[in-house]
C-alpha cells in the first residue's frame, strides 16, 4: 500500500522511498500499532504535509527528534441541551390592557408611599439597592466534526509535547546507514499516559533548575521507556547518573527501590538518596540533596594520580558531612553515619594502595619515579576523621572504627619512613658514580636483600594489612622492613 501523496510534494516523497517501506508507511504502521486507530486517522497525517518527516529522514547528523501528538476529537451532544421556548407574538388589545394595568399600579404605589413612615422609607431605599444578578449561560464548546477517531499532528518544537498522548521518533546514536531500515535507525515509542513522565520531568527541573536541557529531557524519556541509548555527552557522567535514578523511580513498570541501604558504595548510597527525593520533590529539600550529591566524585578518588588532590577532596567531603549534620541532624543522621563509614573505608583503601605502590619502588627503582610523601599529605585527613566521628557517632563501638584507622595510620607512618630510607639507599646504589665502578658487589648484595624483602611483603600482603588496619600484621611488617633496612646500611658502609 503506497500512502505517498500524488500532489506537488511527490518529488519530495520520492526521497523517502529508499527502503522497502516508505517513511509514510512506516509512520502509519506505528500509529496504528500504538493507538489501534482507524485507517482514516493515520492516513490523514501521512497523506498531508509530511515536511517534518522529510526533515527527519534527511537529517544526516541524526540530531532531530520528531513527535506526533494524538488527541481525540470533541463532539458536542446537542440532545443534552434544553431548547429555549420561542417567544409568541402578542395581540394589540393585550398590549393596551397591560399598559393600563401598569398605570393603575403606579398610582397605587404613589398613594402608599405618602402613608409610609420614615422607617419604611429606609427599608425601601435598601430594597432599591438590591439588584438581580443575571444568570450567565456558558456558551457551548466548539463542535468538531468527528470524521476520524484520532487527530494526529506533527510536533517539531525543541521540547517534549505537553499532550497526554504522543508518539516519539528519536534517532539512534550510531552513524546512519543508508541501507538500514527505519526501525534500525530510530527509537519509536508511544506515551499513553503522561503522568509518570510529568512527575519525572518535575524532579528533573527541581534538581537541575535552570540547567535542564532538551537532551536531558530526551534521555529521561528514553530511560523511562527502558531504552538505554543516550543523547547527552558521555563526559556528563554525574548528570547521567542523576537521570538514571530519576528514571528508575518513574519507569513504566512502576517505581522500584531495590537499593541496599547498607551498601558501602557512594553511588548506591546516592541512588537511594535520589529516589527518596523523587517521592516528594521539593525546592526546600533541594539544597540538602545537592550537598549530598557533591559526594559523587569521591567514588573515583582512588584513580587520582596526585595524593595532595585526593587528600584535599577527602577533607572537603568530611566538611560536607559536618555541614549536613549541623543543618539536618535529626532527619539525616543515618545517612551521614553511613557516608562517614564509607569515607573511612575509602581512606584505608587509598592509603593501602599508595603505600604498596611506594614499596614497589624499592625493587623497581627508576629515576623517573616520583616519590611523594603519603602520611604527611593525609595527616589532616586523619585528624578530621577523628573530629567528625565525634559529631556523627554516639557510641564507643562506632568510635572504635575511627580509632583503629588512626592507630594503623601511625604504624603506616613508620613503614613509610623505612621505605623512604631504603629508596634513598637504592638511589645511591644506582648513581652514576656507582655505575662507573667495576666492583658490582654492593649492587648484587643490595639486590639480594631487596628481593627477600619484596617476597616477604607479597607473602604477608602489605596492601591487605594496611586496608584492614590489622595492628599485629602492621607491627610485624614494620619490624621486618626495619631489619632489612639495617642490612642495607651495612652494605652501603662496606662498599
């Protein structure tokens, strides 16, 4: 069935017929499938002006989105409206009689006025002021000739239609293939009830305020319809994260809240926070939510190359916990406790990773290696962890978690001093003066000691010991590193 128009737009329509199914037939098919409308309703759209469809198909940049709004025609039922009585002609005699009656009535009224008292005059004045309020009859709604059961119209504005029902056609993210079918090039869906989308868009505007973009709305529309493709920039990781959780709360299968409340991951903690906000989005709660969402980037702190940047970000996060605790103590105490424990674990993980990386420089020395101070950089972080724990926790059992990290940090400081001392000796052994010497005995002796130390650290797993905060393991590691460092001192002194 060819739904192409035979009018002057025939040449334009030919450009759309580069596939087995024409663009008009494709739109027609989806309209019928989604709405179960009559053929005449869908045909009235695709047999008319299809300029918006032509623009969509010929948009090689795949940036244009197209919507088709769907509304039901309104028909006025005149049978429900009572007909007004038609006025009949009045005979001349009757009119004359009526005039006489009016004159007699006026004379009687004048006589009565003379006999009435002052009080009755006041009553007449009050009655005179009273006016009859005319009854306003609303005009009937405009009559639409219902020749079709659905009215479809193109919507090309840079915004999602405000209509209750609409079909959306959104290009897929991949580069268009001329040989591909339309269903392979576009996401097509239908919103039957705008209620969920409206609520989701309201949350989006509350969170982002004047920063809400059309791309965000399109992503939200796709996600609510369980389409994972995105139009927003891949670099906007934070914005995408918020959209995902808003959509998860308002997807077409109903709200879902399957987030583990005890999860030790900031993204899972924040996911629950966003979904809780979505149940009662309010501008008054927006400030609290934005402070909470500021913790999002600390999930990636372990990959930061600069220790000082990592330390500064941890300090800032702890300041935010103090601020939240001060402003919203009663309603947010559980959230701050959970987030603080996550930061405590994250700090231990980062500390373990950094000290392990530094220990590897002992056996894998290179002049290009940049050895940064670890414990000096993190000293303020540990101090702030102790202070904030007094604000967040109320029991000795909770405080013990912070005390454990604080004690282990002290031992790690001793470990680092010994590791730095060994790295200095290795650096001296690899100096140009030593390299020019024919006597390689010192370098060989150094290599033997460092190989033994490296094997011991791997066996006892330095990283796990620091991360867990096991004090006995850390003391044993410190004693062993001190012993190997003294052996190296003797080697340097002999050679």
